C-alpha cells in the first residue's frame, strides 16, 4: 500500500509516495524512484497516524504534486471548506484529478486560476484551519 507524505530536504518540501517492500522502502519523488533502507527503524514510517486523541497540526497549503493545468476552481478567498470537499480540478497526464481539502478551514490564499499551467510543488491554495471548540 502506498502512502503520500510531505518531506523537507534542505528546506525544500516535496510530496512523496512511500511503499514498504520487505526491508526496503520504494520512494517516488517527482516521478523518480528510489529504494532506501532506514537503519534502526522497524518502522511505522509510512503508516498513517491515528486521528483523534491529541490534536495535531496539519498543513493547509495545497501544492501540485506534478505539473498540470487547473481546469476549474470550486472555492474563493474567504470560503469555508470541510475536509474532503473538492476545491479544484487539476488535469495532469491527460487525467482530471479532484483536489480535496486536507482539512476544514477558511481559504485565505489562492495562487492560481482556471486555465493556469502549474509546476510540480507549486503552492496553489492555502486553507487556515478553524479551531474546534469541542474540547
């Protein structure tokens, strides 16, 4: 099973795909494949963390993982979105991909518009989380 993660290398953020293959990991970064070993880790690397319990801070910055074209935007600055809402359609490699909100919050920044061509790792939109008053 492949897991998507954001990693930072020398201050630059990348979205990567991780897949456990025996004692190794297959890591895909910008369509380049690497096999890595992590010494001393019996590893839960790549496993999704359980939600709930402690609060964790999630990034509200949505970036394009590959070059493509914005087909449509379904949100504007000031809109409040829920986690999982489709906020834009990105066409990449002849496929239309629904980009969903990774968290609930308010759209505070939009760096693209319909028809724009975008590069990999380009920040497209920023969502500011709305604090939950349940606790």
